[in-house]
C-alpha cells in the first residue's frame, strides 16, 4: 500500500463498494478490499486486493477502519462471523448497507463484547455518490465515529456527514430518508401520468423536467434524473413493474406500532405493490428514476425479490 495517513478496508467491491474504493484512492486513502472474486480493474487503479480476512486485516494499521458493502440481512452476519476474529480491540466496523436498525443495534452489542466499535453507516447518493462524494448518516459510539470520521469526511460531499447518535440511529435515519424518497418518487411519477394522460396538450416531458431542474420549487436530483432518463429512453418503453428490497415496509410497520401517521409513505408503498399487477405511467416514471440513482433494474428481478423477504432479521 502507498503509506497514506488514512486507510480504509472495504468488504464487498460491487458497484457501491467498488466506486467508494475508487473515490477513496483518488482522495489519497490507502484502500484494501476483499470480495468473492478479484477485481483487476480496481487493482489497476490502486486498490489492494486481499484473498482472505487474515491478509485483509494485516494490511490495515490499528485502529483499523472497515466498511461493509454487502446486502442487508444474513450476509452482514456471515461477514462479521468471519471478519471479527481477525480484528482487535478499538478497531471500527461500519455497515454501509440498508440494514434494519434493530439488527444494527444487536450487532453493535455483539461487537462491543469483543472491544470492536460498530457503526451503522447509512449511505446515500447512489453509485454516483459513492464515486464522487456520498452522504453519510452514522450511528454508534462516539469513540468509533471519531476514528472513522477523517475517512468519511474525505469521502462525503461538503456537509454530507452527520453523527446521528447512539447505535441504530444511523440506519433508522437512512430508513426515514428512504421513506421520504419513496413519497417524492410517487409524487413525481403521478405528475408524469397527469401530463401524459390529460389529452389536452402535446407536452415535451424532457424539456419540462429540464425547466423544473432550474430554479423551480421542486428542483431536485430526482427531477434531474427524470430529465436524463427521458433523454435515454421513452416512458412507453419502460416496464411498469417496480422491484424494491423492502426497507420502507419496515418503516410503515414501525409507524403502525408507534401510532405515528405516515400516509404519503404508506401510499407510496401500496403503489409499488400495485405496479406489480398493472401498468401505469406513474410506475414507469418511478422505475426510470430508481434506475438513474441506484441502477435498479427494470422489471422483475428474483434476486431483489428474495432480498426483500430475508433482509430483516429482528422482528418489530
């Protein structure tokens, strides 16, 4: 490794983890990564690849800072079971996926028993954010946050890093973030349906979203992604079926338990269910935006559907 003052270990070098690794290297952070398969393209860019967790840990100087970029649910626990024996007291492990916050609280306790500091690191910004500057919402012990903060601050956009508080709070805040996201996607999608279905005007949707992206009250990255997506494909060509990994379902369940009304988020979830039964321009628009920010597939995906069923371990 190059001997930088900052080091980061990344477990999982897929689209998110791989892009985060490339950004880290460009920002002067020494990166060691591990994955099921070697990544020659990342190695060529300066990422050191470890064949096993023993070598992975050996590359990093204590206190080690490790970022997990793996699917929520059992894969996180599988990685922790193999990784933790190679780490030491005072090392930091961050779960950067969309794990359920109660699962993260349980994992923090397990790690604390070994003297290892576990952070639930809600990560937003999609693949673009991972590559060029992400938004991090971090829960967990203050000591662990202070150790990881210099690395996270270098990888975040300006003002894009917050320590949300005690264990579980980072993933809870990210869960609320995703609920808001679903509501925004639904509203924009309904706007597309109105403009296509009114029958009174011949509207150029791409031009309209370009306009909205510049100075309007609703300007946002999602509006920009609609403009971009409409430049690449027509709404009619998109399958209406929308897959998701199910995290926002957890939020609705929790809200029911706490008796906190969140009708917009709940309706957005119901609409996703409906997308799997009937076609609509609303759902096509949502699929287009989701593809833009997260590379989510168009149409059915059995892998994602399975993740939706198994990614939460602790019951509400």
